[in-house]
């Protein structure tokens, strides 16, 4: 089964409304492959979701950067999955390493969030990835397998899930994984899905790479057979994001 190339842009905690409007303007003016060939999803901060939804071209979709683990209520500062659905936001990023590391989100908590978001009808970009210390000690696969297991336990239907492999040492550092390093982990993750979930899910689930992807390094990464797209941070705020969207064509 063909896996449609997927390019996500994680804007993180950046931008003013004027800056956001500028980004949307160059996104809207860009000539990119058809949505039949490449799925593009941008992820502005919560406060700009409605603005971006109003202005953004209809062939690009929008993701929130997080949501609460359960139904909303007395959870000051949180945003619920129901609210995102109510706003017409189809996607959410969950388990980003910045939240795992800075806000102590555990594997179990991330897995719970993924499960709840899916039950509410959101599509999920679920992130996994090892730290430099874990890579250097040889535990990369054990770490990403444990993270994926906690997520997989909460998924009954994988068609609304994209798995993002984002090595922590590559995020925002300018140290991109080599195409061989990315391919190695992606193919191991696919093998993990094959053995622990099933052959159809392994063959159809998009596994995307994130970590210092830019206009110059994207094509070589995109050429790897198990790299089904990207989650892009810094470069998604710049026009080179368009080159990344085109990298598989
Ligand atoms: C990210 O935050 O998901 C990311 C991949 O960031 P960057 O592209 O800036 O490394």
C-alpha cells in the first residue's frame, strides 16, 4: 500500500499575528505537488489556530501542538481534544520531545493522550526519539520501541496516526541525522510495528523524520525507502519549507 508523503511544520512557541500572516501568505502562494501526492500540515501555537484556519489554503491542514489527556474541565491552561474538534482542527502533535523532557511527559501519559485524542476524532502525529546519551550507550532502538509500545497500546485504528522519529540530539541543533541513520531507525520501527501490531499497519503507517531538516538536506533523506516525510521545526517558519514539501518529487 502506498504511503502518501507527509510534511508537517511545527511552529512551536513562535510568532506574532503579523508574522503568522506573512508565513501563511508565502505558503498560500507556493506551487507545491498536489494533495494527492503530498500531505502538508502546519502547526501554529494554539492562539493562532483560528487565524491560520481562516487564512490558510484549503489543501494544507492544521495541527495543534498538544492537547489534554482527557475531557476538558478544571485543568487550567490546558486545551482539550474536544475544543480542537470544535474549532475544526483535524490534527494534533503529541509526545514531542520538548514536552517529554521539559514538562516531564512520560511514555504512559503520551500514550494516554494519543488514545484519547483518537477517540475524539483527531488525527495524531505521535513523536518518539532518543537522547544523545541514549544513542551513545546503544539504546536507541530500546528507547524508541518503549515509546512506541506505550503509544501503540492505545491505538485500535492506525489510519489516523503518523509516527514521527525525532532524535532529541537532532532537534533544533543543526545536527541532522544522516540518511542512513534515519533509515536504520525507521526500518527498525517498521519492523517493530510488523511484529507487534501487524503487517498491514507496518506497511501503511507513515514514519516521518524530524530534527534539523532543511531545504538543503531534505532530498537525500526523502530518498530513503522508510522515510515517509518530515516533521520540521525551525525551517517550517522559512520559505525553504516549500523545498521540503517538494522533496519527494
Ligand atoms: C521539531 O521541533 O519537531 C523539529 C524537528 O525541530 P527542528 O526542525 O528545528 O530541529
